[in-house]
C-alpha cells in the first residue's frame, strides 16, 4: 500500500509551559487575546472585538471560512416580532426541552408547545435502533410541533459527539482525545461536517458537541471528551468542530446547530469534590484569571466561530453551581464575550442549583439559562416557571430574552421558513456510514496514533513475517475501541454496531500474504511468533462512571502481557484507552508502544500505522504521567513518563 502522507504540515503555537496571560493560536483561528479580569472591560472589550474582527478578516483563507459564521442576531427583529405574539404558556414551552423517553403523550408536544426534544443517553426509538426508526421518530415528533398555533418546529438534539454515535451503522470517529493528538483542525472540521450529515440523516438538527472541556486531572471520566489539557489546542480544534457542524450561515439541511460544552470549568474540578467524592460534577477551585485562562478561553474561539448554543456545566466554581451563576452566564458569557445564541442546561442540572426545585428554576433562569433540559418532569417544570413569572420572581423581560434567543437560532437554522418540511432528507441515507465517510475516520485514526516507544526495529511490522500473534480482549472488540457514548450512553464491550473493523481484523487484512495471524485474549500461544502485538485498554465508560483513583492496567491485560513476554518474541503494545494509563511498570517489557486512544469503528487506521503504511505523526495532547500522583496537570515538578507534545515516527 502506498505510503499515506499526512496533509501539508500545519503550524500550531502551543507553548505548553503555562501559557502567558495572553495566549495566541495561529492557524486560521482567531488570534484572540484573553486578558484576566478585572479590567475596564468596555474599553478592553471594544479593543478585543475590533482586533478579533480585524484578525478574522486577515486569517480567513478559504471561501468557507470567508462565509460569515452563524449569526442569529440577523434574525433579532423577526424573533422579537414573534415573541410579541406569544402567550406566556407558548413562551415557556419554547424554553422546555424533553427527552422523548419521558414523553407521556406525543400530544404533549402540541399541548405545551414544546421548543425542543432530545434523545439523551440510552434514549432510543421504541421501534429499535436503526436509521429508519430514528428518522421515523424524529418525523413523528416534528410533525406534531408544526401543528401548534404558531407552527414553531422543534430544535431536536442528540449527543453526536464522535459521529452520530447513537445510531447503529453510523461511522464512529476517534474520541476528542485522539483528535487532539492530530493537531489537524482541517481534519476535525471535516469529521464534524460528516457528523452533521449523518445526524441530519435521522432528522436531528442539533448536536450537543463539541465538548471543549480542558481536563486538568486525567482521573476524570470525561477526559477523553477533551481535545487536550492545553486551552489553546482545545480552542483551535473546538472552533474547527463548530465550523464543521454548522457550515456557513445560515445552517442548511446538511448541517446542525452546535453546542459548546460544558461552560465553565468542567475539566478543572478538585478530587473529592465530585460525585462519590471523586471528580465529575465537582467544584473547580481556581481564581478568576485561571478560570479564564484555562477553562473559558476555548469559548472565545467557539463564539467567534458562531456557535449557536452553549451548555452550562454541572460543576461549581468556588462553591457556586455554574448553572445558577449569573456572573458567569450573563455578565461574562452574554456580556463580555458577546454570546448571542442560547444557553441549554445540562440534563437535570437545574435541579442541582438549589434543594427546592422551584427556587432552583428561578435562580437558574434569572442567572441566564434560556432552555432547560428538564428532561423528565416537564409538566412540573412548566407549572413552576409559570408560577415564578406570575409571582414576579422571574421577570417577563427574562422570559422574552430567553425565547428571543431560542427563536433567533431557529430562524437562523431555516426552521421558521414558510412551509418548513418536517421530514429528514431521505437522500442522506445513501451516505450514512458510507465508505467515503469511513475513509475520513480511518485517516483520523492514523493521525491520532502516538508512537511512544520503538526499539530494535519492532515497528513497522514486517509483511514477510511468518506469524504475528495478537493478544488481548481489546484487540477484537468494536465496543471497547469505540468507548463511551457509542450506541449506549456508557458504551459497551462487544460487537455493538455494524460496519466497524477491529484492530485484529485490520491486522489480518493488512498482513503479508504469507503471514499467519493468530490470536488469543490471554496471551497463550505466543511462543514461536515473530512478533506479539498486545492490545491493552480500558472498558467503555462515560461521565462519572469513568472517574478512577488509579490508572493501572487491569489484571487480565497485565497477565496477557506477562504471558506474551514469556514467549521471548518482540512485544508491541497498543493502548486502547480514554486517557494515558499507568504503563510505567510494563514499559520495559515492550519493544514498542503505540497509543491509539479510542479509535472508533475504523480500526484499519491502527494497522496502517503498525505496518508502516502511514508513518506515525501523532503528538500527545495530554501529558503521560509516570504515576497516578502526577495526574493533575499542575502537579508541581512532575517528571512525566512522556511530556505533552511527545511522539516518535519511523526512520525514513
Ligand atoms: C449528559 C452530559 C451532556 C449531554 C447531556 C445530554 O449528562 O453531561 O454532555 O450532552 O447529558 O445527554
């Protein structure tokens, strides 16, 4: 196979030492200085915005980039005129998002004039998990919505976070941690375009992506949803994902509204402050300058890219729930950063704002939350918010602002066009899971692989080898190599979707004609092989289920590695994981180590690197710690096993 070259080199300035207060990223992204508060923001903001506008004009090169980003403000007059015709019940309906799993009656979409439906984790069509069933479900709900008095369609959201990953047969791309290792914003944009297309194929017009968290402690279960521990790299790739998902302005029927999430500080919580005294949904205890420099920084680029919606986070900032923090949601996000799309809460996140639900709703809406992912007890939510308005505890001006924001986005997505068609574009089915889309995913797998060690010419594998022995439960498992948020909320080991290629299948397909490829999960049968490829990794997980206090390889992988090592053949280790794992104890046993992260359905990309058809170019977007006590990025004086930016390649 001809050597597959990576596109022309890109430059990316990410000086990883604690970045100066003003962090600049080249490469087409906006050069957006971020200065710490407090400053006379009116003056500074005017300068910053002028600078951003100036640089944006200078940086944009392609015609697509020259297209103005999504600009809902252009529809402000139309939105306000429509708000002027709405009853309070219709306004509050627009602010209500319901998970279709909990719809008591489809007629409730009309009865309450609901503004949005989502399929949260594990919320599948009752008719089963197929493109056709998803599309029929969407069309049924959307058909109800346009029968309401004002015929306002649903903005319909799904967690398409690495492809349209809920639907069997969709292409599943590498999770963001792998895309961070590519440093390839053009590739990330293309992946997002395909994700949008395969999402629209089922009708949904809104993706709860990209996650632009900046994980600072890889023991957090959502680390793999982050592009990097470095805010500038996250900013660059997050903006690329927004542009790919949304396309030009306005958003057409092959693109979707994007969601920058979870604002702010989701990746900076302190161990012990989260669920089960771990990290997820915990408290981010940093000063304002640090919050801005690390966790808010990527939102500046996402907003400049025109992101339609932003999802405030579960976590707290210095003890205050962000989803009820008026300073962050209104003063900073909507004021200083000039975000004019709408804020969608996280799943039941409003409930956490106060022990009394009605009080929690009032605090969050007054803080600036525009739409609430209730998503189950929607009648209660609607009744309580109605009471709050009637009691004067939530001003009508806040309701009108929220609904105006929501409708501006719907206008800018073309949902409000006269004669809006509630059907999905059935022609998109032909490209769903297509070979063309899978080829892009395979390229992403190639570029995301990071070569950590390679001695005695262990890699690339020889195509004249007599026998290659492959080991490990993660070697032949689409579910493990796809990770969480794949078909199931938590993901699941096993053959969970169609059209994928496991690492073992890919090695078999890529090996030389005379090479025998054998396999055992436990490492038995390795004796006599020319080389043993041991695939170790983590089982799938999502959110709080993935919080870990240690990062050791699991016992079955350690045993399989020991069995392989006993065979006295060269050992190549491939790591399939959502974060750097504790491999220091086994590093000496391996002649080569390749980090493949969570590659998704196209395991062929791993084999392309193993056989040298693609020379590895991936660079770590997270520091690889020597031990678990180094997992916190700011850990003083840590001496990592492999530093941020590390990655080897093959000699010419
Ligand atoms: C989850 C996640 C969020 C996701 C939402 C809808 O709890 O925090 O990332 O978009 O709920 O599934």
